[in-house]
C-alpha cells in the first residue's frame, strides 16, 4: 500500500513537472499570408509575405523549427527571400522554410518573411495550405493560419497579355440583361433536349394504383422505376392496377443503341427502347417531366402532360471524368454523382484512380499500394506514407488519405452498371506514378531485409543506376517508372488482372482501361543504363523520348490480350519526333487505342481533328470548354485552376465538337479569336474523321477539391447539365449557321431558353433530387441608374443586400424593385433552400 502511494506521488510529480514545463514553453504561432502583387518589376513573377506572430512562450530560434506548406507549384526566385530564412522546394507542391543563422522570434514578437515565385497567383485557392511546424524535438505543430483577401483587382493579372477581367456587379448586370427569362418561349420540357417531343391537351394522373409491366429482361429497369415511384408515394405502386406503365424493348426499332419512345396517355404510359438502356433513358425522361413538387414532398399523385417523345443520343460516349487520386473523394459522393449522371443520360464514368499523390484502389496482391500509396502525412523518408500534398497537412485527413476497398469498388461498378454507366478505371503510367513507385520501394526494402532478392525485384519499378534529371508538370523529380525494366510490365499486368477480376465478381464487363500516359517530362530515361542498353539493340527507338511509344505499345499488348480497349490521354497515340514535335503514331491506328484529347490550346486547337482524320477513334475533352476544375471566372474568390482559361456553364453548353473553331471564342488568356484569321491554317475535320468522334467528356481534376463533398458538387454543377445537353441532344441549329453574327444571335437566343430551363426546373429540382446537390449559384448583377438601384440575376433568384459591409444573409433586405439608395452595398443571391452565391460589392 505504501509502495502504491509512493508510485502515485511520483506520477503526480512527473505530471505536474511536465504540465508546468509545457505551460512555461507554450508554442503558439499565428501566421497570415498576403499576396503582394504579380508582374513584379514588370516580370512574370509574384511576391508574397508571411506575417508571423509569436503568441506563445516558446521562442523560435535558428535551430528549433522548420515550416512546411503546400502551394500551387511555382518556381522559387532565389535571392528574393527576406526575414532571415531560406525557402526550399521539397517535391511536388511541398515547400519548406528554414531559419538562417541568427534568426529569433521571441514571445510577443512579430516577423515578416517574404519571397518571390515565378508566374502568377490569381486565386485565393492558390494560397499556401496545410502549414505545419516540425520542431527540432520532433513535435509537429499546426499554427493558426489565415490569409488576406486579394483586395486590389489591378494586381490580379497574368500580365499585359491577360484579357480576362474580374466580374463586377455592373458587368454581371449587363450580361444578365441580355438574357430574359421568358416562360412564353417554345422551350423543350427536358434536359437534355429530346430529338422530338409533342404535348397534347390534358394530363395523366399517375398514382399508387398504376402498375408497372416489363419483360423479364427489363427487371433492373422495372425495379428502378418502382423504387422511384415508391419513394414519391411513400408506398409501393400496385402490382395489378388497371392503368399501366409498360416497359418493352421493341425489336423492330431501327434506331441506334439507347434510343427510346415515350408515350403518355391518361391510362397508359408506354416506354419502348431499342435496348435496355433506351428503356432506362425513357424512364429518366418520364421522371424529368414530373412536376417539381414531387421531389420536395411525398405526393399521392403525379400530374404528367399527355404527349409523345422520340429520342436518341448524339454520341455513344457521354462521359464524366473524376480525379480521386490527388484528393480522395468519398464513396457516397461517387454514388451521388452516378445518380445524377444517370438522370442526365451520361453513360461513362472515368475514374482517375492513381497519380503521384495517391493510389486509391485496394490491391490484395500488392497491399503496399494503399498501405503506403493511399496515405499522406508528415514524413521524412516516406516509409509509412507519402508527403503532404494540396494542403492535406501533417496528419492523415479525409482527402489526403483514403482508398476504395475492393468491396466498395465492386459496389460502385455494379451500381453504375444498373444505371447504364460504364466505369472506366485509370491506372496512370509511365509518368504520374509516384505513389506506386514509393509503395513498391517499401515492398522492395522489406523483402530485401528478409533476404528475398527475387521477390523484392519482382515489382520494383525503377532503374537504381538512373541519373536522369527531370521535373514534371507538377514539380516532381521522381514520378516516372523505368520503361526498360520488365518488372514494370509485370506490375501493370498484375494490377490489370486484379481489376478485371473485380469486374467479373461484380458481374459487369470491363471493356476499356485508361492508362493515362500523359505529361512524361523531358529528360527521363536519358541516363538510365537499362534504357541505354535497350536503345543500343532496338533501332526502331532512336532516343529516350521515343521510349514513351515503346511503353504504350507494350501496355496495349497487355490490354489487347485481355480483350480491353487501351484508352489514354492524347500522347498515347503520338510519337515524339527528333525535333521535339508530336505526330500521330500511325502504327497504332486500328490497334485498339483510343486517345482522349484535352489539349486544344494554342497550335493544338486542331489536335483532336488530326488524330480523328488519321483514323483514331477519339473522345474530346477540350480544356477550354470541358475542364470542370477550371474556375468559373477570374474573381479571386472563385476557386479553381485557370491555366486553360475560365469555364462557366455556358462555355460547356456552347461546345461544338464538329467545329471547334466556332466554339473556341477566346484564348486561355482571354484574347478573342477571329476564326477566319486565327484558325485559317488549322486542319478541318473530314467526313472520315467525323465518324471517329466517339463523344465528349467533362474532366474534373481534384487538386482544389480538398474540402467537403459539397465542394465537388459546386465544381460539376451546373456544368454537368450543359455537358449532358451537348453530349446527348442533336447538333443545335445555331451551331450550323455559317454567318458569325447570325450564329451568335441564334446561339444567344438558344442559351436564353436553356437558362430558363435551368432556372425554372433543373436547379430547383437539384435542391431535392437524391438528397440535394450544392450547385454553384452565380452572383447577382447590379447598377445605379439615375439614382436608382437595379439588380438582376441570371436565374432570377432572390437577391438580398446589406449597407454595413457585412455578408448578406437570408434575413437581410430582399430586393424587389428599383429603389433609391445612396450608399455602397453588398449583394448576394439565394435559392429556395438558402444556398447562396458569392457576394459582390456595388459602389455608389
């Protein structure tokens, strides 16, 4: 008993000692970051400053700390550092600040630390993120961090050649004024617009007493409609009602796959399809015709217009790409995306599963791929996790760390298949492979320590003697596998076989696998002994750059042997010539290779047409119109990338796959194009090339998607709706008008009709469909006209305002009509469920 009391006193004493010691040396650092400007000294560089305040009791000296942070990759300008520190690039988007000799930030003191970087910073989302201190004793500390908003619009620029402007209340007002929300227009009732639709006087009243009849081959489609109606009615529909919804495949249809006819009569609704997918899309059109009220609350009946629809898709490939590697996206968010894609008749979900910053699909054969490659956190040697990226921070968060178990992936592909969506996995190589490389390095070290040399080398992806130097587009110097190492191909076929098996378990055919194949940096393999030996005995490959084509040919053989189509970004279908230029790899035409073409910038405006004309089947995903990670506009608060320009919903909707020169209206810097001059020498799409356009795809990369699932939805909505219109609906009349003035006028009128459909039904329904989506609401416009405040909104939503500079809320003053106001105000738009836009200032 005495011993126990002495032990307790000892523990208490030690605890008090450490508590007092911790209290006397409290680490608390407040950091603010500010963008000082772009185009410093008239050069293509930016300047910025960290403001450090020591609010604790522990001093930062020249030995006891390093500060790590992620930031949109920009080269550091040496000799630009101030504040007795040195900035260094670690790898990728990770940087570190270390103190110089004599540095001291004592308790209560403040310090400015400044640096310059190459290029420019336009967005709040470009700011440093995921900051943490690594102390000399190993302690990791995350400081209190905030940034200063970019208040000076003049410094938000790429330079003299930047034609884009930051939207103002006045400029938005002028744009909105062109669009009149006229309910009297002859608009289609559906998105995407059916090929043919007719409506008659009268209505059908669909209720629980209607039954659903379907042929045995349409059991999945029948269940889908049954479940939808049961959710609306709050009870199951009748099994033997006299009034019927009939689902059939009409063998006499001559229309292509996915075509359907929908007939609505008072006592019968008939949906006929050329196949099961056609019947499914007919069901989605039936749901699309339902009034908004049935999505808000349970209803005892659904009032439908009598009518007839005949419809078929424009393209067989109607895709959406989502990057889940750089920032992991939840299983639940994928299910919601699949549901929305199905509703809008999109049929391909391209999942970017692997990249430098993460491997997101479980492998039972190579568990290190997710044990190491699916984790991010502070590490010096990356033996347990990858380094932080995109603001994921020192600890394992939900975006930096995560993967889909095999069971989850099977559920995803099965769920999508039931909704006629094909899930296309992407396993990216030879570049963008850092997560796999690091994971296999750990496997190698583990087996070598056990004396298993052969097992260690089996999946080792590098040439240890390679001294090649390179820097990838994302600033990595170690993200490319050695394509002359046979273990690389053994690794790839092992993973492919495991993925194929997952689809077999799901009972879903795997038809296409995307290999990435893009952005292999200059300099790779040039000093690899393995590759130099390979080149010495293989005359058809003339230098290290040509080895990318060798890799594609090898991987294509692996996939073709398994009955799979090889998809990849456009580089997979091209050769790098001796002068560094690219040309189609004619040896791969007819060899099961499908390039996905994103690069339409500068001289590559016709790249997709060159490949299609040469004979490649292609999918167009042009960055200028179809990249959903591009910011909606230049407002610094509007998060997203901008290297390809800015992409709002109209840019997606106005995309013309058969004539890109008409829908490419501005350069990536915002300079207006004159197609007759700027594209005079560009290759035109031939009739043979036209047949090779399989379809289009919206691409959403996830570098900026490090927040909630709502952030994901904000980026793809409402752009996805514009994508569905262009992927499914027939080529619009305005897109075939030769005269540019007449074409622009007709396009604006058609856009006005599309906006009306978004405002009146599509967006309000998204508040409730599948539990609700957080779509982007554009800011309102406003002007002072002869002393009167006038406000408008693209979608006609409620607009509220404040006088005191505070953010408008749902309780702020509602704008109803022009009113005399003599002060500056903040205005903000709200939907019916209190979702809101960014606020915007209107100066008197």
